[in-house]
C-alpha cells in the first residue's frame, strides 16, 4: 500500500508519512468492516504485507495482508483469553512454546505465570521489528526479559524437532489461509503433542465460529485424533470478525478447573487481568447451541 492508499505496498523498510485513509476487511459477502485512520507504516516482508495505522479509538492498529491482528485498545481481550485459561490450568509453569505472536502480547502474558523459559517461534522477523517500533505497549518490555528467547523459524518444524520439552504450547497464529494452514493440520497437532511434557496443555486461536466455521471445525476434527480431551471455548475481541472469538485447548480438561483454584493461582503469581477472571474461565466453556452443533461431528478419543 502506498502513501496514497492504492497500488503496491511501500518498499521494504520504508516508513510513510501519516495519511488518513480507510482500511478494513471483508467478513462475509456484503459485510465489510471499515475504519478511518492514519497510515503510519507500510512494508512488504518476505511473507506478508505489514501495515500500522493510528485510529482515534483503537490507537495503533497492526494489519497483516490487510487483516486486523491487534490494536492497542483491545489486545488484552484476546491475549488474556489465549494465555490464562491454559496456564491457570497448570499447577506449575516452567517451559512454554509460543508459535507466532510477533506483537509480543502473548509473550507478555505468559511471562506473568513465572516460567523459567519461554521460546517464541515467529516466522517473520519483520513483524517483531515493526511491533517493537510502533506498538511497544503490546509487548511492554517482554522481549527484553531474560527468560524470553525469540527464534525466527517455521513453527511447525520447530515443534517437530522438540520432544517432551514444554509444559504448554500456545499457537498465536493467523487464520487457516495459505502457509498458516499447516498450523491447523493433524500432523502439526501431533508434533505439538509429542513436544509437550506429560500433563502439558496445547491451546490455539481457532477463529470466529460465526464467520469462520470451517476453520473452527477443521481444528476440532484434526485435534480429536491426537489429544484425549479437546475443549473449545469462547471470548470476545471487538475488532475481530463478529466479535465472538474461539480458542481450543487440548490436553488436561481446563473446563473442570474450579474458580477458586484459578483465583488462587492468579493471586499466587501476582497476575492482574482486565478481561479474564475465574468466573469467565468457567463461563467460556459454556458453548452456545450453534457452536455445540458445529463440533457435534467431532469424536473424542
């Protein structure tokens, strides 16, 4: 995207002067979201188009290939629900693998649980660089934490190379389109299962059950042959398609963790949240009827 808002993306590494323009994405046929903001930065990496906008309500907004990834205003609603239900389900958190997550928000929330080592495997170093420059509040210094180790590599290949290595694997990736499709495959989930320690937990964002039902169902079907327990749950992200967003956890049964245990672990780890609570933890696994119907064909092992 050029400074004028049309044509090809700006050359790699080129910062563009602020220009107010419309941006957004198509959610479904005849349904688009439109935002007005100032284009602060645009470049095309080896993998994707990266843009940063300034919006009067949502603050800095990151888009990849014109799809909204995170905003300063609502990132907490996504990152808290991706990370805390899984890690509050573990009595102890030592080693965690994050696949994707270039904005650093997932890394920031994982570090709150007191792990000794966190590996973030992100395929596109340009995303990390751009986010550190334009959206530093999302990571809030997480990349400088000595427990954090950033690896720029293919996440599926990285998981396949590590066996019995992690207490938790968190996939903060893109939708199941193009190269990201592998992150929804049974082979990838199998690699993650082998990379988990005994009792470890896997969790991934799995899209909008309303507007991306195929993606949601793909994850359920491919996780079921690999893990004994597969549990989708829901959250709310204002700038994501439809607002209602899904995540899917596998491994230990997170839905049965009592609220008092969640509260005790949050308190013991000194974690303060803005969206996630022990009550939200329990409620997130109470699926609306149409979501239950979506996963009905999925057998459990």
